[in-house]
C-alpha cells in the first residue's frame, strides 16, 4: 500500500510511535521512551515534535509527555481531564477535547475516537482520574489517515470508525492481558476495513504475550498486510 512520499513511521516500542508526515511535521503517539525497556537508546530523548497525541493517562503512555512537551513546545490535544493535569505541570500547549472532536494542529486533522480501557495518573503511589481513554485518527497533508487505537479491546463501533474516517493504516495493540490480543485484533481489523496493520503493545513485558504471527494467522483469509516492526525500525 502506498501511503505517500515523505511519510515515515518509526516504532519506539510499546505504543510509542514517531511519525514524520509528508509535510515535514513530527507527531509523537503515546510518549514513553526513557523508562521504556523496548525503546532503543538512540530514541530515548525526543527533541523535536509538532504534535503529541496521548491516548490515555497510564504511565506507559504518558511517561515522557511533560518533558517532551516542555522541550519541544509541541501542541498536545488530549482528553479534557488530562489537559487540566498537564496545565498543572506547566504545559500551556495542551488542548482539552473529547471523543468525536476534531482539531487542526500543525496542518493535521486529529480526531479523537473511542477506546475500551481504563485511565489513571500514577503519582506518589496513588492513582488519580485521568479522563477516559481514546484513540486517534490523524488525516495527513496528503489525505491519508492513520488510526492509533491506544489501549483497547475490540468493540463493535470500530466499524463506525472505519465507515466515518476510512483509515489507511491501523496501529493496533495485540499483547493481551491489558488490551486485546491477536484474536480480538483480527476482528478489529475486519471491522475497520483496513488493509495495513502495524501491531503494537506487545513484547514489552512477558505478560504481553500476543505476537504478530498470531494476528497474521487469524487474518489469513483476508487481503491484509500485517507489518511486524522492530523497535527503532522505520517504515517509509
């Protein structure tokens, strides 16, 4: 599948991706790098970003959000409760919103969609409410669309995400235990109608046992490419 010249998707391990768009913008999904055992050393410190898109407030998705936002002054669309917390941390570029909303940042249309999970901010051994979890559909400058599902189980309204936003590529969790595994991710792929899937949120810890080859096996009856990436690898 051709996604357009100038697009580069780099997996930093877990649910963290660095995307360079055809228009030269840089997006960071679920910024967790310094404490992420899967993230290569060369990517531990992100010093340039235009947009940061956190899916929810668990530590393994926002662990480096504040630091990267401070360093880069990137805009941070996020669920409203998380934006309030970010403002309390001195981040002025947070854009509070909610599911179904679309904001245009850095020339990109970012739409917040549903995810089926939990969310909480861990601080000093206690967890506070971080707003509901979400996924993101990002329309690039060339009209192509990326769907980052965040942490989620499969849910029937993924069909609506496919019908409404028509994503070209889906970044889907497959590890199991905290998210859907390969069986559920295969159903999610069918509901979305995408032809290219990049698995994520697996292998970081032993409990995240789902593997891309299992997803590929469950989709063998469909014309879908399951692209297994190594942390630090870039799809161009």
